[in-house]
């Protein structure tokens, strides 16, 4: 697949090798950030907090998602493969949540989490929409953006779903252990599980 023309700006043609602003990839990135910081704010930690601690993990996630957000809006089409993989990995992470935690089916037949990572049923009305928005954005970005990347790249990332299920549960157990030894504001909900 080659480069393609995006359109016109202020009377001049956009460079043909420019990928545009990748709004769907940016939306998926915002979904990822919302997901991890919702978990932290809710008191169940966030990915990598059991190893790095809450502040360094938050810093890594803020830096990573901020960098991805900026790059998605500025990188040329030559960077499409990276964004295709990121969108595929994001979709795999959402599917791992929806497959790896207790759930029920909605009237439409979609999985709806009853509990996830210690958040409890009372937060699922917020958490499920975050996951679905993130997943929908990642799927839409995989289908509509990053067209110079091979189309199979996001599909390959879906093979990570089983690994993500295992790592989510392992991180949850590590976070519970940390909460019992070093209680704090960031793991307060996990202490209630013991």
C-alpha cells in the first residue's frame, strides 16, 4: 500500500506522505490512559505499580500515553506500523479484560464485567464504558487509520489476549500483596478484599 493524500489545508495540498492526525489512534490512547488512571484513582493500583510503585508507574504511563498521543498527531505515514501494533495491542488488552474477569451478558449479548481487578461491582458502570470506548477506538483505528502498515499487524496482536489475561491476574495478586504490606491511598480498595 502506498501513501495517500489527506486533503487540503489553507489553500495548499497536504504532503502526500503525511498520515494526518490519526484521531482514532489518539482516542484509543486516551482510552488507555483513562483506563489505567481510573484504576489508580479507584484504589486498585495500575499496571506496573506492584513492581515500580504508584508514582513511578503513573509517571511511566503518563509519559508513554502522552508520547503516543503526540506522535499519533505528528508522525508521517512511515510510522503507521507502530500505531497499527499499538491499536492491536490496545484491542487485545480490552478483550483480555472482557474475557478474563467475571462477567454477564447484556441484552445485546455483549460481555459486561461484574468485577475486575478489585474494583467491585459498584464501579463497573463506569469501568465497562471506559473499556468499550477504548476497545471501539482501537478497533476503528485498526480498520481506518495507519493504511501504509500491513493489515495483519493488529491481528497478530490479538494473539496476546491469553498472555494479557495471565498478566492481569498476576499483577492483581501482586498488588493485593503490596496492599497488605504497605497500605496507601492508591491500594485502599484492595485491602478490603482480604
